[in-house]
C-alpha cells in the first residue's frame, strides 16, 4: 500500500454563517493524481487551501470563515506546494526573484531558469508589467521548481493558451509528485488523474479511478440516491397509513411504530437534495440566408505584423467553426472581420442575408458591477423576459440558470466567476439569434453547466463561431477548426480539435510561446506602445475600444453619402464650392476611418494580449 502523504479528516467549514463543508475528507498517497471536482461554490478551492495550510491566515483577514471541525495531517518531511488562482507577485522585484523565493534549501536554483525559459519568460521581467497569462506562467514555474512531494493546483490552465496547456500537461506527466488538481478542462483532467474526489453538498466521495470514469460513476451514485429516496417515501406512506388505520391497544408496539415514523420523517427532512441542473435554450431568430460569411483573399496587418494573410473561407448556415491558436494570433480580430465589424486591408468579406448575431463574451466586461441580476437579464425593462416567444417572469427564468429567487436584486459585483458566467448566458441566450459568437465561453463554468451548454449548442439551429482553448469543448461542438499557422496564415480542418491534430500532425505547438522569451526585458523602461506596459487597459483605452466601432460605422456612412454626392456629374458645374467641400471632406473622412480602424485594431490586439 502506498504511503499517505497528506490527509484531511472530517473537515467542516462555514462562511458567513452558511455551511460550505460538512464532513469532507481528502487523502493523497504517493503516486496519486487526484481530480477534485464539484459544482461552483461547493468548496473545492477552500478545501485545497486547507490542504495547503492556508485557511487560518485567511480567517484572520476576512473574519468570515469559521473552522468548525476537522484535522489536517502531513507526513513528516513531505514538501507541499500550492498554486493559487490569483498569484501575488507584488513583493518581488523580478519574476526570477518570485520563482526562486519558492525554493527550499536543498532545491536546485537552475530549475527556476529552465522552467521560466520553457514557459516563455526570461526571469528579468518586472512583475508589475506582466499580462494575466505571464503571471500564471510565473506562478506555475514557482510551484513546479522545487519538485515537491505534493502539488496542489487550483485551475492551473486559467489564462493559458493551448500551447501552454499542452506543455503543462506533458510536464506534470513527467513529474514524480503526487498532486490534487482542480480544473474545468475535461481533457486535462482525463489525461492526468488516476483518482477522483467529488465534493457534493458539503461532503466528499472518493473514486479510486481517474476523471475519465467519474461522470458515469456520479450518475450511478445519484440514480441510487434517487431510488433510495423513493423507497423512503413509500415507507413513510406505509407508516402514515398504519397511523391512521392500524393503531391497536398494544401501546409498546404502537410507540415503536410511532418512533419509526418520526425517524423516517427526520431522515427525509434532513436529506439535502442534488442541486438542479441548468436548463438553457437559445432564443431562435429568423432563418438566415444559406451563406453566412465568405472571405476572399482577405488580409489584415497590425503595423509590420500580418494578422490575416490571403484568407479564403466560406461559412454556411448551420456550420460550427472553431478558431484555435496561441494568444495573440488574432482570433478575436478574425471574428471581427468575419462579422463585418472590421474592414480588411485587402480582399472582400461578403455577409449573408438576415443575420441576427449574439455574442457570448466571457470576459464579463459588459456587466455593470452595480446592476442587479434582474436588471442585467431584462436590460432594466421591467420584470419579464421573452424567450422563444414565451413571456416569463425574470425570477422564473433565473431558476433555469440556478439563481434562487432571493438573488434577483443581488448586485453583479458580489457574484462568483461561475455565477457571472451563468448570468451572461442567461442574458444573451434570451436574445433572438441565428449566429452565435462564442469567445472563450467555458471560463469559470462548472462541468455540469458546460454539459448543458454543449447540449444547447447541439440543438441550436443557427451558425456558431467559437474561440476556445478547451480541447474537449472544441471536439464536442466544432464541425471544423480554423487553425493559426503563423505569419497570418489560417487553415481550416474538418472535425473537432482532435481531428485537426490527426490531420495536421500537431496541435498548437507547445514550444511556440517560447519565442516570447527573446523579447526585451519588461523590467527596462517600456515603450508606450508595448502591449504589456500595463496589466489592463486604461479607462480611456477601454472607452475608445467600445466606442470606435460606432465611430467607424458613422464614417463609413458619411463616406458613402459623399461618394454618392460626388457621383453627380452636374454638381461641379452647378456648385463648384459644394463639390470642392465634398471632395475635401471625403478625403478627410477616409483618413479618419483609416486611423480609427488602426487604433481599434491596436487596442483590440492589446486587450487580447493583456487578457491572455
């Protein structure tokens, strides 16, 4: 039997008076690679913090956590390293300092440099100037560098593109460390784990097999529980019938039966049922034309860098086109081109007739933190929402997305990441559409919600454009994958991500992002145009990114009006001054449009790099 390295027993925990964990257990032995799974809010991250020995510090700071019971035991001499969802690098001058600070006295400092190089960093970067993806890579290097006995990894693939995910997967497979892994990435869990712990309604259940077998086992457990509850209901019904009609004069036996009925009722009353499933359906719009979008010899560059080069692509009604590639490849820009939100430098984009587009952008920037859930879903227009022609009260519709009625007036700012993801789904799916744009829709969604989203997309009658780093989601949804090949080249492959890999011979190459390590150090004085100069867009930049599309559309309309005016051959003879003014304004408007497009593209690329 393998030696136990870490053991949590009977863990009970309460947040703000609400029980999160009731009687949870987590044991990690040598060679075990544990998937820790459960719905959003089930306490996975909290249990991992307890395993890392961090909850006591959090209790002091937040004054909201009450450790009710439980015991944490660690094998003497065992080293543990924890990867948090939101690493803090602020106390360190360089990335290398941050990574090296996680080493023990006997650890090899050269491994820090090796891992940073593998992850596309030099170590000289200023932590204050890193993007979200670079922060995650630095934290991964710090966690892996000591080669600990136990790794505790909380959503390690967040902010990573496919190339980094596949590198991390290979690196974890090569380690001798045991680990506990929280992730919404099915492929990642299936590939790496050989044990599963399921947090459900405050308690833990253990499966001595990996995540690949979890969902079948979970369904069997829930079916058995449902059958047991049905049997309990029948027993209670039988005892209640006896109480009404079968009472006799034998007091001793009667009291035993009365006690039995009371205990059965108590068992049913204290049973905590499984949380309901998300019920979602997209509101269907009118049918679009057979052609949705056609690109012919389309090119777009950003400065000296080609984003799209000579692209030919045909999107027909009912297609599910997945778009894959490393961060910064221009996936979002490509979506803008295909939907007509951005004009190409050369080539033509032809859009189909009667398109009704809805975008699911899981960056959540469109959510007002001060707005309530009900206002977000109804756009502030009353208490009802129309879904597929049926008018429903907003509270009833919220229940389909697992929001209880008392959350209708809850502000967005207090919601978890998973709840915000479900809120965006609720808002956008209520809008009529025949073209869905899905930009990283899997962020922060639990596995059950992802299942329901996939089922909804399978039944969706319209067309889907999908940007995702989730290989399993691409496999389940996409009918073809448009892959970034570098230098602005894109190639379409039939099937999902796995089919693309089989045809291409490789996925998003794990080594591609290493080229970033050759760029100048972020610790030196940054150029004003550098995408990583800040960790987020300024308010002015964000405002410009949101308003520039309307400005470009206005300029396009003005240019069209001026061109039509100048097409009048008699205008010059009739009013030479008006002709000169129109011609001058047309030149200026074309220049304004070119500058607006260039500014929008620069900001969009900057946003994509920073969020990556």
